[in-house]
C-alpha cells in the first residue's frame, strides 16, 4: 500500500503463500530420507528455494509434453506416495538432486552447476518414446533439466542416486569443460558422469554405495571397478574398445582410472603393461577429477589430454612430487594412456642446474 500524497510505503502484505519446509520422503531406492518441500496452498509440493536457484521435481504424467507437467503434492509433508503410478520415485530424484547440490557446495563451495545458482529441474514419469527415444529405459540432460523414463517390465524408473547424479553431471560438464559429445571427448563426458554419479552416491549413502551404475533399477549398466564384466573396456584401445567411438562404450576407461586412483589395484592391462596403483581414497580422487573437468579440459579433449590435465590438477592440489601425482600417473598407465610415474626429470636439453623429485 502506497500513500498517494507522500509516496511512502504504508503496508506490505505477502501474497505468495509458500515456504520451504523439511519433510520425510519414503523413497523407493534409498529408504526414508529428509527432503525439503514447499508449503503451498495448504499442502506441499516438490519445490524448494534454499539451494541455489531452487530445485523442483515435476510429474510428466506419462507424456512427452513438458507443458503438461504438474506438481507432485502431499498433504502432510510425509511423502509415502507408494502407488500404482510409482510416484514414490519422484522423491528419489528430488533427494538425489539435493545431495548433488550439497556435495558441490560443501566440498568445493560451488553454487550449483554454473557456480551462480543454476536451478535444477527434474521431470519424472516421462514418455521418452514420445520424445524420440527408442524406449523408456533411459534418462537424459537436455541443457535445461533432467528427464526420467519409467523403465519397462525389467527395469524400474531411472531415478536412483547414481543415475540422477550421472545426468546432472552432464550439466556440470556442459557449463565447464563443454566436452563435445562425440569421439574421445564424448567418452570422457560420459566417464565423468559415471564418476560423479558414483561420488555423490558414496557421499549420500556411504553404507550401501558401490562401484556399479544403475544396479538398483534391476540390473547394472556399467561397473567402474570391473568394466570388462559388462563387456566394456578397461584399457585404451584394449578389449571391448569401440573404434567407432561409441561414447558410452569407451567411457569406462576414464571411470576405471578413477576407481584405481581411489582404491588402487594391480595387474596387467590389455596391451601388456604390468601396473601397480596405490589408492588415495575417493575424496582426494574426487578433488582431482573435479579440478580436471571444471578448470582444465578443453572441449575436444582426448584421453591424452585427460592424462596431462589430471596430473596438473593433482600437482596443483597436492604438490608436484606427491603420492597423489604418482597414483594419477600410474592409473593412466594402467588404463593404457602414457607412461608410468618416474621420479626424475626427462629432457632433451641441458641445463647448468638440474633437480629431480625425491
């Protein structure tokens, strides 16, 4: 209310009747979890405004029309929406997205995907065939939002933590490295999505997290620990490598590298290289992977670029002659990219003063 004579504000009434409120979600894949919903018009909906530009999860009602999407609602903010429509899986996507935002914020001080509060939108119960895909056993990022299919008779809806966070990471990649979705850069794009999908799964539910992708929906798609068990490559140009550059197929060389940096391992790879990698733990490995993706990789990166910049990232974080640099380098050698770590300087020039790493 404004005074017509003095132009002063006399009174303010808030007509927007909503507010963030903590609730409990009975999720399909992660048990009971605390979520934030929006108190709105006497009930609650899967919206919130406290994390960056907000998180919202919508119901596409088995259509391919985003304009027809409606809110998921609940009367008491106890989201026990188990029904024939499988509405409970909406809270899986919502909670996973919250945990992804929280991971970026608490670990790196990053405010969503663009570090400027990029709003995160989930669209659940989508008819992906109406959007041009071959089946509903899929989920994707399209530059604006995440969209999830309901699966089929074999696979349940694709809103698990690892799959949801895999798709969100495509957004992080688009807004940072911008890895072109083809050839080796496309494989790295997919590899980093599996990496951060797994990282956030360990962050969100450490007691049940594992190194597989999609296992909760009926059967896993890929394994970071043992790619060969799913007919995926663990060695650059090794067994199962697709020389036609299918991006999902060739992504597992990168995700296996991350597993080795995290957990360590030894053996002989497909091109005859014997290797031993000392693991540095998933938290430190994640810091290196994040720095490589967000600050260094160019858009048309190859696996050789990933090797070079991951070593640089490890050097930035831990020092040039650190055990972390050794692990990163040896893990790349293990997956068939580059030479093993050597604690000495190799040069094709002479200098009056030389120094080697000790």
